[in-house]
């Protein structure tokens, strides 16, 4: 447990993108005026200070990290090797909120940022927008920053799932984070158990927090047609990703749907794919959302209930 108070916004950017920082700060001026110490960027480093120590201290007191992502950002050795890992580790370990903005289009998919939802649609890179479009987007980003800065950081929430099958996506569903299913450990839902009463999935996943490893374990169970263990693994994957790593949640729901389809549990498969489709849309993965939609179309509609005479 960290013994420092996290109540600041830390802005990470490349100095080559300083003009974009200055524009964001203009939109944050109402918050800065009301709370002068709420926002921190490296402009606060004074002459004679040890800049690395100052940055480390600022990272320790941040509850929100705003990242101005661009080719310059990704090519910075200090950001990539020092600053970004510290921020993302704090996000996973201490609940620091990460709001990353696509300043200029870049290959962010090959970084850990792919696991985090952006502060806005990554397709709307700042340098591609008109002045009016950019102002509207930055107003929305500034409001999100204020909202998260005023909230307490904490561990990822564990939310119980809805008890009824998912309905067709609605406007409200598109804006709400789907709740992860309950992790089930009873014998009917897990694989064969050893003398200690634990399934293979439970043993392999014990203490594992790396989503890539969990995904690989699930894929292994699928290859071996061990559906209860695969179901348990993808269920854990969704729970571990919730609520901030929405791309991983989408992938977990998609694969969980495949497992339930193989088990001939078509209604449950459709429920998972509807949630995956919503999440893929929210993180800008239109092609993946379309692929999931095609899976849904392959599931036969349930027979209509007979009407009374």
C-alpha cells in the first residue's frame, strides 16, 4: 500500500509536441485556476532541481495520468523505458487513471497502451481535426480529467453480472462498461479436480495477473477441447481486465462466446458476443465488432413462444 497521497494530474508528453500541451492547458485553465496544484507537467521543474527526482515525486502523487501520444511520444527513450512503465504499473497496482490522447497517428498498438481505452476515439487524432472539432474534443477531455482528478484512485472494481440475458444494445448500453461475469469455481463450471479440489485452470491461474498469460492459458485449453477450463479462464480474463482495459474485456467476451458456442449454449454465446461488440466499438475496433456481429448472425433465433388461442 502506497503511503503517499494521490491527488494530482500528471501530463506526459514529448517536448516536440509542446504546442499540443499548451493547447490542452488552455482548455484546462478553469481547473488550474480553481486548483493551481491539480495539474503537473515538467514546466514545474525549476533551475537547479534534479529533474529525475522531481518527475518521480510527481508520478508518486498522481491519481490521473494524461498521455499525449504521437510518434514523438513513442520514440522517446525516457518516456518509453521510464515514464510510461511507471505510469502503467501505477494504473494496475494503485488504480491511477490513464487518459491517453492521440495527438498524431502512430503505431500505439505495439505498446501497452493498446490495453487502455483512450480519452477519445483514437481515429480522431488532434492534428487531423478542424479548429472547431478540436476545441469540442478538448472540452470533453478536460471534463474527463476534472472528473477523475476529483475521484479517489483505487483497485479495479469487481462488479457482479446482470442476472438476465443481455438485451439488444441500446444507447445506454453503448456508454456503460459491461459488468464481468461472476468467477465460478464450483465443480460443474471448472475442469477435472485434483486431490486438493482445484481444477487445472485454477492451479494455472493462481497468482497470475498478466492478461497475455491468461489469454495463452485459455487458448491452450481451447486447443485441447477442455471447455470448462477454457470458460473459467476467459471468465477470469474478463474480471481481471474490468473495468478499464476494455479491449481485453472485449477479447475475453468474444472468446468466452466461442467456448459457450462449442458447448451448444447458444443463448449465452450470443450474450457474450453482444457485449464484445459493444466494447470493440467503444475502443475503435470496428473490424472486430463487425466480425463479432457476423458470429451473432450465425446463431439461429430462438423459436417464438406460441400465442394463446
